[in-house]
């Protein structure tokens, strides 16, 4: 009976894994097909791989420009978010008031509203400020979008630091800035790294705001992918090639930092 249950769990695990991984496998296969092979019915599982779609993507679009914009917006918004979220989480974790929990819940509730609900006012403000199709607008929006998650993750991590360590630092004469810089920061480096990595991935993959607030000048890789849809239909092979070129860098980052990402996703899970 135990052997059967173990076999059943194994089959279920492999089935779920294949369901999750299959779209990525199909994306990779389609990227190395021609347009005719990509839309063939029934689908062609065996074909001669070609780099034709990758070449056309590079010929039609400035991939390095879109990649540079993605790097700038992702890294700058993550660093800016950490600079804002870390002091906020520190204050809430170690100088809590009766309203601290309410503020945290309010911040989290802002993530429950669909992004399209804020599109019109954000677009109008960006247009009025002359920030449409600019990296500045995307950095601000990415930072504000990720800020509630960053505060919550850092708050959970800071709460795990023993209060006795902070009391000892205060008795030695440490002020608030010294306490954060020389005590909290070293102890919470794992928390800061996990939060930064997770929000970096979220900013890199952000498509809604990139498509609506940018175009050729400040467009990210999400904008590049969106450019391969047209009134005539989708160019499946080129779309797949552009998508693969867009996700490859962040997949590599995620692969080498998966431990920190998992740690970040499970902060506070046992509380």
C-alpha cells in the first residue's frame, strides 16, 4: 500500500511538472522553427532547427536597446525600492504602533486592485509630466508596484532578528542609523538579497506598464515581444524567438539564485 501511494505521488509530481514546463519547452521548439513550421497542423515535433527567426528579430528590432532598458528599469527600480522599503520595514518591525498592522494590511490591499484600474490616472500623470516613453516613468511605476511586497518581506525578515541584539547595540550607544547599518543590515543580508532578487524578477517580467507607458524609445523586452502581434495575426516563430531572448537572461539569474528566491517566497510562512 505504501509503495502504491509513493508511486502515485511520484506520477502526480511528474505530471504537474510536465504541465508547468511544457509551455516553456514548446516555446523553445517554436523559436527554432520557420513560420510555416510553427503554424503547421498537426504540429511538427521533428524538424530541422533554424536560427532564421532569431536573425529576423535582430534585423527588425534593436534587441540590445530593449535589453538595456530592461536592465536599467529592473535594477534601478529594485535598488530604489530597497532604499525606501528597508527603512519603512525597520521602523514597523522595531518601533511598532497600534496602527502598524493596519498600515501593512492597507499596503498589501493595494496589490489586490487590477493594474488596469490605475492605468488612466497613471497615464495622464505621466503625460502631463512629459514622462511618456521614458525610463523614469517605468522606474517609478515598477518601484511603486513592488513596494508593498518589499516592505512585507523585509518586515517579516526583520522581525526574526532577536530584540536582545538591538538592546545591546543601544546600550553601547548606537543611534538609529548606526543600529540599522551595523547591526540590522549584516544580520538581514539574506532577507535583503532575497527581496531584491524577487523584485528584480518581477520588474523584468512586468509587461502591462511597459506596453502602456513606453514604445520604441524606452520599451523593455516586454515591448519587443508585444511588437510581434499585428492586425494580420501573430508571427509565432518570431514571437517565440523574441520571448526566448527576453526570458533567457532572467532565467539564468533565477537558476543561480533559486535558493534565495525560495527563501524570499517563504518568509513568514511559519508564523
